[in-house]
C-alpha cells in the first residue's frame, strides 16, 4: 500500500466566495442534515468494523446547481465516547488523485484515544475517484508509466516527447473523460466538502489535510472560514495563487536537494548492509554518474513500465523512495544492482483501471486549476535552467505535463489563500520533505498570517503527523485536536 500511495502521489479569490454564496447549501446554517444518509458496510478488507459508507449528491457544476448531479463517497467511524463527542474530523487525502475513503480505519488507528473519542472520523473519495462518480481518460499502458505521468525530459533535455504525450493524453481525456473531467478542481473539492458537512448535520467541520489535502484544506478555510472548527494542515504545499500545481511540481527541485544529504549520510554509514560509498560526499556524484550511464545504456527490466531501467526511471525511483526513509534500502539496492548491470524484480503496480482513474483525477485537477503555457519553447527554456541548477531532478519539475495541451480553459482563478478568518489552523511540517518542502510550507504559513501556527519538525520524510515526524510534533497536534490548545507562536520540535 505504501508503494502504491507513493506512486499515486504525484503529483479563495472573491469570485469563488461569491459563487459559493449563490449555491444552495441545504440546511448548513442550522447544521441539520439536508438528506437522510443511508450508511452501509464499506467494501474492502482490514477496516474498522464500525466503519460505514454512504454517498452525498453534489452538483457536477456548481455554476449550474440544478443541473446534473454526481455522487461523492463518504465513510465514517463514530466517536469512541459519544458523551464527549465534539464533532466530525474530515481527513482530506493527498494527491491530487488520492482517495481517503479508508482513512477513518487506517489513519484512525494511529490517532490517540483522546482524539478518537472526540470525533466522528470522516473519509472521502473526492469527485472523480471511484467509488464516487468516476472518471477515466482511457490512457494506454505506456502512458501510465511514472516517467510519462511525471514530465521527465529526454536524456538530452528535449521536451518534444513531453509535448507529444501532452497532446495524446489530453485528446484521450477529451474523448473518454465525459463532462465531469471539466469540473474536477480544488475549488470544487472544497465545495464538495461543505456539502458533506451539511449532509452530516454539522455546523462546523474539523479537518486534517495531508499533502495536496493541505491545499484543499486551505481552500476550504478560505472559502468557508466560519464553517471550520479545528484545522490541521500536515506536509504543506506552496499556495501560489498564480501557478497553483505548477508551483507544487517546481517544489520537487528543492525537496530532493533537502533530503539527498540525509540519504547520503545513511548510504555511507559503516555497517549499513546497503552501503553505497565510504563517505557521504561520494554518494551524490555516484548517483549522478549512474543516472547518466543509464541514460546512455538502459538495462532491460521485464514487467516494469517502461520495461527498462533508464536514467529517468532511476531518478523517479529516488523521488518515490525519498517520501519515507524506511524506503531508502530499496533505492540503495536498486543502485547497487544497476551498477552491476542487473535489476531487482519489477515493482508491483496497482491494477491499470485504478491507475487510470487516479491519474485521470490528478491530471484533471492540475489542468483545471490553472492554465499552463502552450508553447514548447517556454518549457525548453525552463528545463534547460532547471537541469543546470538541479541535476538530481534533470529538469522534470519545470517541464510540460498534459496540461500543456489541455482542451479546456480553467473556469475559475486558483484559490488565493488569505489571513481572513478564525485563528484555528495548526500546520505541521518536516524540515526535510521531498514532496512538500519547507520552503513552500513557509509560503502557506505567511499567507495564512494570524490564522495559523506552524510546528516544524527536525525530521525527514513526507507526512509529519503520526508518521515521519517527531514525538513532540505528534503530541502538539494531538493536544490541539483533543483540547483546542495550540502553541502561541511557531515552534520547532527536535
């Protein structure tokens, strides 16, 4: 599951507030449920036996609230102590493209009892993600490889192949994605959450957003500030109001650079069975030389996608394994094998229908949130600069995704996160996070102003709370959720 999550993780302005205000919100002001939710047993294994699932009907297009409806799947594990219940804590998944339907069971088990007693734990499969009304762009097998979905340029830096892939994949979304593919966006994810809040009968909603979920959580807190209770934003994204997800992608440059020195120290440690070098200083040039060699001389890798270990596959594997230090041995083993001209067994992959669904949602979100440049020359210039400054990521973070040929224009501007609203947000962030670097988190912290306090962990890895953070950080977040107590100023946890 961890490997699957890594592979799937890739990846309010006034107009939005006005549009939300014009949209009927059922009985949200009174907090009464607007519909009778029918809770049934959730599909899947290893779930909390108390977890139940339902669907909430929402407008496909919030500009046309009486038009076609779609279903959003929702799950719930009830509060452990009904007498002390505070409300509902909705867990916003990462991505974009990730589903949190199993989170009340999986993440819920990690929460301390003091938190589980106070909240109904709520999971959601965001619009487009099965079993919600689903989208599928119908991409071919080759286009589901991580080095196609992530825009790695050719070995010589050319972006021509990326532009061709953008046209091919965008055309497939236009043919196969249906009308819904045009209405998957961060703003609409936030609006869907408010419909879920209303359907649950909650006046206010507590949130725990991770990774891309921090962007959705910040959007919700901006668009519906009075409807938030306690908000935790974990592993935070740059809320750039012009670039949106283009800023997320660019963050990989610094994120990889933040983590690589820690990996190098680990990979050169005496006694490490997967030791790569005698000193940390030797690890980086060793990795770069190997990637360059694989650019020239790929190693066949049957069962993988693509079926070779080339330089970009190695770089992409590095990024995936940098999410969690527990995965560093996998990367080291791959490096050791490749240096000998061999490969380990091909990594397991989720079923292709799952990949198509998840990445179709991801692509639609990224492309609908903001318009991307259309000219190859703009990407060519950006890639050249990135390759020179950040050789570990070889230009990928500034390259063209399918959005360079997306057939639809964004219907709204990206969310502009501001400091207007209650001071009820606690951010938690690791210092060294490949996917959501501290530099981007600091920009979100600045945008939220007095509304937020940030806990910075002296730790490495993605997902700070109850995963790769610190005991101090975990205790601070748990105390906030259970009691409302929040540090008076930003703090650092060693």
